C-alpha cells in the first residue's frame, strides 16, 4: 500500500531485491548481514536453505502467530509502504496482536491503516479461519467497520473480496459488495452479476447495478437530485422485472435472448493486486474468467436506456415534476406496458395512503381500562365453592373500589347486571381519519377457516394454462381466493366487502395483495378498477368454485 508520506527506511529490505547474478567485484552494493534484514524479534524461516519471497515469508510467519492472543498494550502509530510483521517494532507488534484479538471479538477499536492491512493480508492468505465463508465474513466486517475511518479501503477491498470469493468459491453477493461502496465493480464482474440476475433472479436487480449500463449519468438529472432518487431506485428495478415477464409471455424469451446476448468472452484476472499474497498457497496468481460482455453490447445499453427514459418521464408526470427527457424513445408497445403499470401501482399506493386510518391511543387510559377488565375477569372465574374466606377479604377491597362491584355478606359472586364496565371507544381516545370498519363477524370467520380455499381449475383446462398461472395460484392465501370468487360473482362489490370483513381487512388491501402476487408471477396487474382485467377473464372461466 502506498502512502504520500513515509520514512525512507520504512520498508524492510528483501532478499529478492538483491541481484546475486553479478560478480561481487562489479557491484557497488555489498550484501548486508542477515541481522540487518529484520527489525522484529521473531525468527524468520527459510525452506531447505532457499531464499523466500516476502509474500511466502509473511504467510509462514502468520501461521506461527495464528493463535497468539495479544495482551492489552498502548497504541503505537504505524505507517509503512509495505506493512508486514518484519517492519514493526516490538511495541508495534504488541499493539497489533492486542488489536487483532479485539477485532476477532468484534470490537473494532481505532488504529492505523497499516495495522488493518496486515490483518487483511492474514485473512486472504488463509490465516485466522477454517471455513472460507468465515474468512469472507471477517474481511467484509473489517471493511464495513473501518471504511468510514479510512476511505482508501474502498479502493482495495471491493476487488479483494471478489478475488477471495473466486479463489475459494464462496457464494457471495456481488450486489452486496457493490452496494457497500460508492464505486462500481470491475466491468467484467458487473457483467457476470447482471447476467446471473437476468437469467435466474431478476427481482434482485438494483438501480446501482443497472445504472452502469445507461448511456448517461442518471445522478446528474435534476429530477434525480431534487425528488426522484427514491422513486427511481424503487421503480426502475420493478420495471425491469415487468419487461422480463412481458417478453417471456409475449415472445417466449427474456431480455438476454431477446437481445441475443450469448457470445462469451474470456480474460485472465490477476488476484489480490497490490496485496501481500502468497500465490503458492492456492496455486493461483491469476484466474480465468468467462462471461458474457453485456456492457459491450450497444443494443442492450440502448434498450435499457430507453426503458429508463420512459420510466423517468412517467414518474416525472406522476410526481408533478416539470420537464421531460428527450432522445430516442421506447417502442410504443413496451412504453404502454410500462406507463400502464406505473399508473396502476402509483394509484393503488396513493389510495392505500388515503384510506389507511390514523389511530392514536391514550396509553394511560388504556392501562386503567385493562386493570379494571382484569378485576372483572378474575371475579367471574372464581369458583364459589373453593373461594376461601381468607382470600375474599383482599379481593373485596379491590373490587369495592370500582363502581357497581359489591360483594354481599353471603360471599356470593356479583351478578352480571351489577358489573358496570363502560368501555367506550372515546375512552381510548382513538381518532380515525376514515370511516370505522364494521364489527368482526366471528361466526362467518369460523366458517371461512373451516374451508381450505385454493385456486384450482377444471382438469380439462389445466393443460392449456401457462405455468405462471399455477405459480400465481400457489402464492394466494385463502382470503385472496375468496376475493377472486367475489369478483367472479353476481354482486362483486357487496361480496368483496363481506370477504374483507370476515378476514379483518379492507377490500383495497386485498386487491393490492392479489396484484402484488400477479406481478411476481404473471408479470402484470390482474385487477384494475376493482375488477379482473378483461383480457384475463378467460383464464378464470374454468376456475373451480
């Protein structure tokens, strides 16, 4: 690691830096004594009398110190061009091993960056973990906990984490790595991650990854800076999911095949560049990568740029932002799909916000009412034959404090008409901004629970259904199936209200949940204006009731 300021003698002189091939009489640099090559008090090892590279020597020393538990020691500053044990003084080593013990216990004390790099070098050389996944997690935690204190870490750790995952075949989230830092993954890694998501997990796409492929910098947009960042981060990935589903449904292929992104490219990626890494440990100084270079595809970049432009313009309209993006537009067919989707989702969310009741509860009054209710419940549950005279006296004292609660001399229980508990809604100080929901019907709810509602089609029509409809049916809860039955009935509005009441919810929320399931499976909204979209009604003609 390079630093702008350092002492000239801060780097340890290595054997590998001395040219021994020349005759001793022709060189002006004398071979130093072995004792001058080290500053640390620990012994160095040489294999079979041969000279070790600095990387191999570091790895061997690290294995010697792997279990060393450092005792509490004072902090000593440490800055080195090439930080290893050998360039530390004795007091610096004491602090390092104490600090490392604390980090292993997940206590991330302040220290110098050079100490941090030594521990990182240990981890990438296999020191301090038995399972590769634990080494990966330690590296990530070091980065996350120190990146605010040392911004330089972002430059190295992003690449080193990727290299570690590739060498040890760790199931890592490249999107997570990218989201930790403000920068970008190397282009070949971005291409690998995007291809993986588009072919297996499109719902995990993020705006940060996609923005690498747009033909302009979206962060420079006035809409993005002023009010649109959250909307774009939320809706752009959803629109990409929508387009993938739409292409699958209408063309039978996804974005990758639609744009013919199949030609692969191979490169050799150097591992752990600028790190102290002994490549003999795993036999790899570089690794071969084969990937589809999506970023080099002009057709893909143009297509996603038009999708983004169409989405942003629609969001500008919905959020009342003046001005529109100009340039090449998306095909009318795709543009209508995107605009229709955003209209429906945006309208549904606004309606939900408008209808959601605002409730405020006076906690003190609620506590009093709860206490009174407990007194009544306890009194009604007492068996008069087992009620002892000793227990009666204190209970009577409590009950007599409440109006209408009197215990007779015969020690009989209070009659129901003598129990005057007035629990009014205003006592809880509950304020609703919308109309109060109707009372819960327990009898009809019990009936609904007894039935196992699942969405099924007649056997004769199942073969004609696309697989996405089966997936959709599997995502539905019984209340959703009841709601669909209501929409297929003769009085959909009345029946839908009844379904909502039985399930303790609202019609709008039920329909929104059904649309969410539809978007994740069939890739489109199923319900519009409280009715099943006409083009999908044929799918439900043969639903079993």
